[in-house]
C-alpha cells in the first residue's frame, strides 16, 4: 500500500503543478473574484473525474485517437471562448473586483458561483488531459490497488486527490492575497494569465488538427 500511496502523491503533485487550462482559469478566477470562486474551480475535478475514471479505467481504458482529437478541439474552442470573454471584461475594466473595496452586487453570489463551477466542469470534461491520465497512467495503478483490496485503491485515490487539491488550494490563497496589492500589478498578472489561457486553447486546437507535428 505504501508504494501505491507514494505514487498517488507523486502523480497528484504532477497534476497540480503542470501548467494547463485549469491552472490558468483558476488564477484568473481567483484574481477576479477571490478565493471563494477559486475554491469552486478546485473542487470541479471531483465532479468531472468520477465518470472519467469509471469510463477510462474500467471500460475503454484508451479512447480512440479520433475521439480524443474531437474532445481536444472542442476543449480548445471552449478555452478560447472563456479567454476572449474575460479579456473583453478586462479591457472594459469590469473584470477585477478589488478585495478591499465595496462594490455594488450585480449578480448574486450563488448565481455567479454556479456559473463559475459550470464553466470549470465543462472545461475539465473537454480537456484531453484527464482522459489520457486515467486511461494510461493512474487508471492502471487504481486497478492494481483494487486487485489487492478496496483499501489499497482508496489509499491511492486519497493520496492523489489529497496532494492535487492541496496544491490547487494553495494557489487559490496565494493569488487571493495578490488581489490586495497595487491594482496595476493585479491587472498585469491577470492579463498574463488570460494570454496563457488563450495560448493553451490555441495549442489544444492545433494539436487536434495536426497531431503528428
């Protein structure tokens, strides 16, 4: 079991620290609306990964290449749409809500939080990363754990998601603190995050159209 737990911790660390659309969206969401919305983004994989794990680990194991490219293309388009919408708000000066300034509430926190969670869930479902991860790397380790006992498999999952969620939560509170610095710095960081998000979207689209290049 210790071997599976250590591997779960290792792959959880890789998943949390590897640059990707979720990390960029997490940064921009936290800088924009604070840690409460950022936490919703962190929790979104707990919703999306359940069906992905079941399908990729116990059913398909590996998606056909054409299906994966379709998912990759759709995910790239969705990420680009998110980045474009946030960039338009940034240019209009309506994106960042200062942590130390009272502003009129345009939409209820419940409604805004639901929208943030829906966008994060959709982005995760349309990202090829979880399908590849659970179909080729962590899925076989989960099956190995189940062959020993349910507790082995549970230990692996807890180690993986414990490490992954801790890293992502740490990012939320770091960037939430950055909201309290000079607004020009916050806007600059946010602009970089938005361009990284757009770049990742372009990369997903390009990779789906030209997989061998």
